[in-house]
C-alpha cells in the first residue's frame, strides 16, 4: 500500500494493530477521522490518553475501574457472600446486563492456557483463594466460557478450594460449549446464573 503522507501511513499502521482490522479498514477509519472536525479527533485522542493513564484495576475484584475500588465492590446492597469468577471485564458487563446477579465478582484476567503460556501464576487465582480463606464468602460461582481452557481453569480453582468451607457452583449449560459469555443473549445468560448447579455435578 503506497501512501502519499508519512503521517497518514503511521496512523494507518497504528490503527491496523487493533484486532480484526486490516490495513484497508484502518485506512478507511483514518480517512474518516480526517474528514471530521479537529475537535472530534482531539476528544477521541484525549479519551484514549486518559484511558491508558488513569484506568485502574479494582483492589478487591480486579475489575477495570476509575477508582481504587470499583462501583460494584463499593455497592453495599451487593451480596458479599457470593463471588462470581469470570475471565475479564466483558464477562462482568454481560452478567450485569442480565440484572439477575446481585453478588460480587472476581476477574481472573484470562484462562489457564499452556499453549499460550498462561499458567495459574499469571492469573489472579491466589487473590481469590485468599479472599475465600478470610471466611466471608459462602459460594463461588464459576462463570468461565465452556471451552477446554475455561474448564481447565474451573477445575484448577475447584481443587484449590476443595478443602475450604465454601460452596462451589457453575452456571448451567444454557451456554453452548465453546461459547464466550459476552456473546450470549441476556435471557439465556441470566437463566444460566439463576439455575447454576454444584460444580461437582458438572465434572
């Protein structure tokens, strides 16, 4: 792809690094930005700068937050005795959209995947185990995607919790095997949480 401007080429190359965006799509997006008022592009640029400079991970659940403790963990109406274990912030958003769950979350930051070099030590599993050991949590819900990696991660955490006084459950298989939570419709996901089953029965 030949560019008439180095500035344009640099912008396209950066945009093309986004998932699912090739150089042609990147070029179309960059040219679209050039057609917009400068104020529009400056707002976009400022919002991205603020995102990378000011975003935080919640000190309790590891969810993305504007503050040290996220809004969900600060909400006194949430049930602190139930914790839903998810892969990332997209899963938190998907479950929250169902309005069926009123407990807290624990964001792992991924799934165990030896092929991709992700082991238990790369996730926030130790933090979860320590929270359970404090004794406040009565139930841990596994809500990872029903993939090999998700099932492996569920089982690993289950074994870590096996000798602790905590109930473990998993969302019902209304979610198809291999599906990610973020793509499930709200009704199906809500029912899967409401009809969760003991984890042992899912093995």
